[in-house]
C-alpha cells in the first residue's frame, strides 16, 4: 500500500481525508481486497427465539376440599400420571355427608311408594312434583359437599348410602400436583390435586427490546423440540412483561399430539421475517475497535477512506448501517484489516 500523500500532484491525493490509503490494483489482487456497492434493500432474515412450554391455564383444574374430612384410600396415581375424566383418584370420609345422603335416600324411598301410573289424582301429581323438587335439592347438596355426579347417580340407582366419597378427575389430563396420603386429615379449602389437560399447551417466548414486533396475533410459526416439528399460533393476548428477566413474553398456542410437549420443556422458535428497508452490508466489512465502528469507502484511483459508521440490527453475517453510508457508495468487504493498519499508521504520521 502507498500512503495518500505519496501520489503525484495530478492524482488529487492532497484532498483525500485523513487516514486514507492508496492500494494499487496489483496489491489489491495480492491481498484479496474486494469491494461491493452499497444499496438500500429489504432483507429477509431468520429470527430465532427460545421458548418454554407451559400448561394452558384454561385447561388446568384445581381439586380443593369443600368440607373438612380425611383421606380413607389412595390409588397408584402420582405426579405425572395420565388420568381420565371421572377416574377415581382417592376417597375420603366426612360426617357432613351423612345427613345429606340420608335425606336423598329418604326422598327416593318416598318416590318409590308413590309410583306414577298415569291415573294419579291432582293431589298425587302435586306430591310427585314436590318429591322431584326435593330430590334435586338433595342432589345439589351432595354435589356442593364434593360428591361427583357419577357417584350420586350410583346412589340413586342402588338406593344405598356410600360412606366414602370419591375424589375424581374433572378431565383427561396429567397430575401436576398431588397432596394426599392415606389417613391424612384436611380442612375445607385445602388443595388436593391439580390436573392439567395437555392436549393443547402454551409456549412462552422471551423477547428482548423490540423483538416482539416480529410476532403478530394469529401468525403461524414453526416450533422444534427434540427433533420434532410443531406449528403454533400467536395468541391475541398482548405480550406480558416479566420483571425478573426484563423481557416481554409472547404467548404461542399449540396442539400437542401424543403429549410430546411437557411443561417447562424448552423449544426453538425460528422463522423468516421481512426486515424494514435499509443499508445492509456484510458484517466483515465493519471493523469494530470497541470504541467505534469503521468501514473503508472506495474513493477512486485506488484510494480508500476510513469512515465511522453506526450499526443497527444484525442478520447472521450481515449488519444494518443506520448512519455513515449512502446508497451507491462502494465499500471494502474483504482485506480491510490491512487497510486499517495502514490507515492507523498514516493518521499517526500526520
């Protein structure tokens, strides 16, 4: 390379900016110097995010004790077990069921004595109607105390009082919390089980800065987990701010065939986006000293000018220039390290 002031009077070297260097065509070829034209483009960039699987809170069921009592029997289910709707999880006893259950059986016995034949008198019809009203009240009382519809129907069918009350699953799902043991006493309001229906799950994606702009309500995005691909839809719910991580959490909703996605698993979310129009250059063209970022601009006649620039978004091996370059200029994209060292020497001598 030849310093800028080493040219002849007719080369215009005296007007070149401080630190500019001149490289002959032969030397450019030897050092592998390459230049490219700068243009404004709208690039497509692949964006990648880390997501965490979470249960859909609309599909999480809490089983709480509605009265005081104690557990009389437990079954083999445990945290992580798949259970079916109305499957018995445990049984308990409470003396409060005694009066409600006996009232139901008494109402059934009274109805059995006054069977509808179609030839009832008006008084008998009124009596049957009152029995039905009472029966519904007693059913509701048992249900409010915590007995399920299946067990109530069994009492009505068999006309037998059931001392132990079944705790049943309200839906198909996985047990995510189990807080019962045989002989355990509990108070009204105690949480006994949590059941999560995982046929559909949430994926919470952490985004930083303005990255949430890449997600739009209803947008379909691909999700990869353990080599399997899934599709998820961006929720209409606004991203939620997490003060602990200082991120916005974007919610995706995804079907979960085979329950492959489990709560707290991590997934990769990756999809292409069209970026705003701007000046995009190869990342290798920008020299970052830590204090400033520099590119070398071709000035003609083998001269190259170092110019400070301001960068914006990074796209893999390319970077956005938000200040310092104009469309149509030509910059060095390869071999600029040698130019940088020569430019520093030139500036030091001036």
